[in-house]
C-alpha cells in the first residue's frame, strides 16, 4: 500500500516541535492588542452523502471522513463504520486520525451513520415500551445491500470493515457478530446494552449465534463503572466461541473511572489498540533490517486479510538510521525498498544519494540526487549537495 510523506510526516514533526518550543509562562510573549481577523473560512472534517434506501423506505445520510493522504496517491483503506453518527462521528474520526498517524492502527476511511429512529433500527426485538423496535435485521440489510456498495464503489477501500457502537448501538454490534458475523471483520462495542428486554435478549443469544467465517474476527468490548451490565457481559463471554484461527480474537475490559456516558471515547482508543495491538513495527523487526520489516508486514497481511505494506516515510527513517550507524549496505537495501513503495517522492532518492556518497560511489550518488532534484526542484539543499558532488 503506497503511502505519502507530506501531510503525515509534516504533522508529526509539527507536533514534536510544538512540544519542544511551546513557551512556558515565564517565556510567553507579552500581550498584544486585539486585531481583527483578515480572513476566515470553514474547517471541513468530511462530507455528507444521502442514500435513498429502498430497504428502509427513507433517505439516510452518511458522514464520510477520508484520511488526509487519501487524495495523494492510489492507496486503498479499511473502513470504520460508526453508529450513532450524529454524536460519535467527529471525535471517532479524530481518534482514528491520531492513532493511524502514529502508525498504531491502519489509516482508515470513517463512515458515520446518524439515526432516524434509533430504537427501531438498532434493537433486536420489539418490547412493550418500544413496539416499533426490532428493526436490527432490516438495518443490517441496509448496510450490506445499500451502504457498503455505495461506499465501496465511490472510495478506494480494502476488504476490511470495522463496526463501532455504544450502548444500544453496541448491542447492535454484538447482535451483528452473533447473527451475521461476515458483515464486518472487527467489532468494537462500548457499554453494549445486552440487558435489552429484561435480559431476554441473552436467553436466545446462543441459538442466534452462527458460525464464524474462515478468517480471524475481532471483538473488543469495554464497560465503565456499570455493574448492571457486567453479568450480561459475562454471560455473553460464555456464549461466544473461543480463541483461535479461524475464530474469534476477543477482549473485554472494565474502566471503573468512567461511567456509561463517558466511557465511549476511552473505549474507542483502547479498543482500536486492542484490535490492532501488533500493528506498529516492533524494535526487533527494525533491528533486523529489511527482512524484519518485510516479515512484520507479511504477518499483518496474513492476519488481517488484505495486503499491508509499510508507510514510506517510516521505512525511509529506518534506512537513514542504518546509514548513521555505518551499516550503509543495509541502508541502501532498505531505501531501495522505500523507493519501490513510493517512487514519486524525493526523500528516499536523497537518502540513497547520501549512502552512495558515504561509500565513495560518486556517480551513483549524483544519479540519485538528480532524481531527487527532478522530483523536488525547489529544494535548495538537494541542489547544493548535487553541485558539490559535481564539482569534486
């Protein structure tokens, strides 16, 4: 999966510089008179699309966020579907952007699904106080037959879908795993309301459970300080199939410092890190050089079910670290791999030029600096280095 450096790397460096150079109280600048803003413009997070649903008999909106790198190359992205989108789309998109930009989870497209009749669409059965409830099966058909084709024909997506829900929509996520587990690859449920219908939902949950697909499926469940929900979660854990591949990789945690209303954001952060706990390139793989890098991402590909390749700038930084340690030949192998991941950016060519200059192979160094300058003609440092090499 090709990746771009520009926005993510710049954003990461900006964050580092902010912490380094943030002024303290003693060094803060003196106050200045208020000035009138010269220009303002909207800050746009994503876009809103409308589906005319034949299954639900109504128009439904989708909130769609794409990673900042989406428009910069032809990469494909997993998709996170966020229920209760009118409440949870914005901060969930922010969490996914933050964690993915730190290479802790994959870069994703986020699709928020706001509600029209929440109790009807997300509940598994009607109850006395909600006679129009029990629309979960129809809502799943809406997802499978209308939402997924809409998203997957308009955006470059990978075959990996994640469902995120809270409370009643957390119940919907669990119910979907039990009823139609192939619909998503991963399920993240915060405070799922499994006590629906005076706990009668769980009485039929074992019968409702279908076999898991021939691939690993992920479930991460979080509760706050909610003792009324804990027994139901413990019963669910006994109903679910065990670990193993093919099978279910599951995690259940309680965060007692939060309650039902405040646990969602923490559940999303920690749940994503649970599901993708092995995503980040570990130090041992870095130390092993190119073979370690390739082995790590081959393992991720096998586990998550689609081709996963490293982000270009991470590989470039590793190559530069090997060069600085004097392991120039391995640095060249790593940097050539970086070029293969994204041949359209100048940085790997510049790094390769530095490696060949260090080895005394001036013609090769010049060739790579020339390529870097071709891709970044405004870069004065590359031009200066190239001129110095040619004048030797």
